[in-house]
C-alpha cells in the first residue's frame, strides 16, 4: 500500500462519505465494479478530489487529469485516506 506523508494513522473511509472539496489518496478499491473503477483511473495510491456532489446519489471527482461522475454505489467501494 502506498501512503502519503501524514496518512499513516488515518482510517480509510468510503469516498461517498468523505467531505467535498478535499483531496485524498485512494487506499483500496473493492466491490463488483472494481475492474471498471480501476480502468477509469481509480487505483490504489492515486490522488482524488471531490469536486461536486451533483445530486444526492451522484458525485463529480477529479483523478489524474480527468473529471468523472460516479454513482454513490460505486463511490462506496472506493476507500480513501
């Protein structure tokens, strides 16, 4: 696992529950959409930022140079620190 400086004692949280407008490191990706999420660039160690919660069950994130829309169900399987 890749840890950024200062994240050693932080417990992972699902991306869907993380506060908006903050940057995180992806700790792990799980669930039935794991392969699809990884193909979208949501991989362990990648930096991710929540740009907007477009609707109650959707969010826009920035990972790498891309902005992606994620359903809450998918974001529940991305664990961040």
